[in-house]
């Protein structure tokens, strides 16, 4: 896909629509040529990337930062004060923004962002962004980006129509496949529940999955809460994720799941788009997907790039496999004797100092090794924020680390260290 995207973006003047399975590398595919077309020496905003949710905004901004291309970027999204973002914008002076439509519209209307130099408009997950619920805000945003010259629309599934206000001109439309068809890399199963309430069957299925990472999809927020609470009471290590949570709780949930501190993520379809968490082993459809598009995005959380994965439908007495699932689903008979819930290998600790305190990843590793008594191999992912850090550590050493680091200093300053529950 990369070669085709490079050619389309670098060597043509047409707008581009890209349809490609989740996990096939769409973010890098458009960012690699885009950074060659922008000028890191200019302080003005030059490209706007619109996304349907804050997680995809944050993730995409991180990808650009990790590329080390010299361009400054920001993620703009709801759930935090727009004034706080505006202050940060004046400090960062972003050349690229990754924004949800509502928040982008808010900043443009208030004059917080200058759009005079924006030549590129990227709409990621365009089928969702251009759905009816977003159209008014999208229309307003695009009208204010008057000098856009090129547009790139990307998604795993097509939209019923592209509204006229998007102003697509002389379009290249292409479909790309990952290394082998995604469906060919996903083993599909069905598990029959004897009762309409399928929690007991889910419990048994997750015990059967052991320590493998599993994402359990449900259609409603209250169902996510109920299911997560049930599994926790049964002894599973669970993160829950839905749109009704505060932003920090959403970030904590995803962080714990992605770094191996929780091996089960119970969520709504909000988690089916834009989350690039590597090495997810199992997708569990506790509730049937509400559409074929929903199914495509759910199963796209596993089998990323060229990897394989499993997807399982938990079916109640009156439920059947959806007609749009053409792949044969093997009936999975669960053993009568199953092990207790498996504990995840890692635990997450919060460290109350960050970038503003001149703390780096190297400082955290040194502190956890020298004071906490850990070996390098017992430390996982570390994320350093402005005012705090998260670090994944070997779960078996958690009590030791908390005891040894209590009241200790990092770079001469005492800090709070506690487990993220």
C-alpha cells in the first residue's frame, strides 16, 4: 500500500479515497508522504487530520511524533477544556493537528487556529466522520478550511455517499489489502450459551483462553459495566472502556490493557476503531455486531498487519450467526474442567513526576532498577507525561517495588508511587 500512497500523494494532484482493512497500516501510509509535502520550517498550521474519536487523535499524533520528522503536532478532542488546549497550542504552534470534528470546529470558530496555510485535509475513518451525526460539524469545519488543495479519505469500510460539502475533486479511489486477506488470518468460532444471559458462558470462554489478551465487545455502556463487574468478581483482570467514562479513566483502561496489566478489555464498539494495540489474540462478540461494518472494524483489532488471531461469537438460545459472515465458524465445545482466571504478567505503577520535572524514561528505568530492585527484563512499557509517569512492571515484583520505593527520591525529589487499579 505504501508505494501506491506515495505515488498518489507525491506525484499527482488528485484527491484520494483509500479503502483498506484495519491493521494494514493506513496511518503510516498517509503520514510518510505527507511529511515530505509539509515545511517544518514554517510555524503555521499546514495539515488537518479529522478523526471520529479522541483515541485515534492521540494515537495518530504519537505516530507522527515517533517518526522524528521535525513537524510539531497536537491532538485536539473533547472531554477537556478548550481553553487548556488553546494555551497548549500557543506553546506548541502545531503544523499538523489530529482533531475530532466538534473540537476542531470550536477552535476555528473562536479563531484559536489559523487556517490560511492549510493545504491538506485528511479524513481518517471517513465513513464514521461523514455519518449523519457528524455532518453538521464536518460541514462547518470544511467551509472554514477554504484553502485546502488536496483531500485524502481513509477507512476500512466505505460510506454510503460522500457529501458534496467535502469538495472531492478528480478523485483517485483505490482498495488495498493487507498481507493476505484479513479473514484468512482469523480463525472464527461460535460458542453456544444455554441461557439468554450469557455471562456464565463468557466466564468459561475466558478461562479457556487463559492468559491470552481478549477484547469483549458489547453494544451498550451499561452492559459493559455489568459484564466487567461480573468478571472482576470472578477474579479476572479487566479493563472497561466506553464513551461515558472520563477521559483519564479511558486512557488508564487502554494503557493497562495495552501494556499487559489487564488481559481482558470489555468495551463498546468505540474501541473497534483506531486503537492500534498490538498482539490482541481474541475478539469476543458477546453482543452481535449491529452491522457488517461494525463486524469488520471489530475483527480488525486482531490479525494486525500479517499476524493471525481468533474471533468468537457467543450465541444465546435464539441467536444465530449473522448472514454477512461468510466465513465458516467452527463450533467450540468448552471443556467441563477449566482453570481459574489467569493473572496478567504485568502491573502498572503511577509515578508522580514527569517531563515538567525533567524526568525521562531512563530516569524511571534507573529508579526502578536501583531502588525498586528490578532487572531490565522485568520492566515493560513506560510512558512519561507532563506531570506523571506510568510504568509496567512484573506483577510478581509489585509488592517489592512499592515497599522499596516508598518515600524514595527520583533525581533528588520525593514522589508518590502507587499501583494503578
